[in-house]
């Protein structure tokens, strides 16, 4: 139980710290809808399961020790963040009628006209988390330095499931808070500027990821 609480606490602090995952959920929730934000949170939770799986198989250690593999993940992750950032910067301003239609859809719990598909929304969250090289190093450290090597594999799997669920729960909470009616009504009028700001943020995060080191 002590180990479980330690692992859960360390992971929760890491999840709540600002980074690519947080930026992507905020963007998807406000630019698209609560539904898209929640689905992105599902994708992030699935990304956690990927990290847990290869850490348990020992592949995480191989990745951390191989400059080529680490750099491949690093640059793919950086390219993806920059790609989404550029798309945000190139977004077009919506007309007043389009904004009013989106607000009406949101308030009536209907799908937004320009919402992402279920698969696409989950994919965005999954790729953002799965291609984050810092997440690779975090889980490697967690499974080699924090979790006792003698801990049963079944218990380690439970740790992984808890971290996946906690990740989803935290970002689902963020999405729900950001998509409250009064927040949405204010945000919809400055959505275009927000997308540009977050485009710059995502590009900056992509550059930061590209310059990161495995050390």
C-alpha cells in the first residue's frame, strides 16, 4: 500500500504539471467541445498504458539507452506538436452566425458542427502522450527506481491501470471545468485569438521536445 500511494502520488504530480498533454486538452476542449476534450483525455489514458506496457517488457530501458530510438520518438513527438500548432495558427476566423450556432449546439448538448470525430479526438490525445520522450523517461525511472523490482507483475499492472485512469480523470476534470456554459460563452468570442496563442504554445513545446535530452 505504501508503494502504491507513492507511485500514485508521484504520477499525479507529474500529470498535473503543465505540458503537452495539458495544452492539447485545453485546446481541444475550448476550440472544439467538451466531448472532444473528454475523448482526448481517453487518448491520453491509453498513451499511459503504452508507456506502462513497454516499461514492464523492458523496452523502455532499450529506448533510453539507444540514441537513435530515443531521437526517433523525440522528433516524431516534436513534429506532431508543431504540426498541430501550425494548424492552429492557420485557422480561419468564424463568422458571427457560426459562433452563435456552436454556442446553441453546446448548450443543447449537441455535437458541434466542426467537431472532431471520435477516432480523431482519441488519436490526438494518444499521440500527444505516446510520442512524448519525457514520458518515456518518467515511466522508466518509475519502474526501475521507485517500484521495487520484486513487486509482482500483477501488482505492477494494477499500478499502470491506476495511472491510466488517474490521467483520464484529471484531464476529464480539466475539460469539464473549461467547458462550463459561462466559460464557453465568453471564450467563443475570442476563439480565433486563442487558437493562435495555443498554436504558438504548441510550437514552442514541440521545439522544447526536439531539444530535449535523454540524460
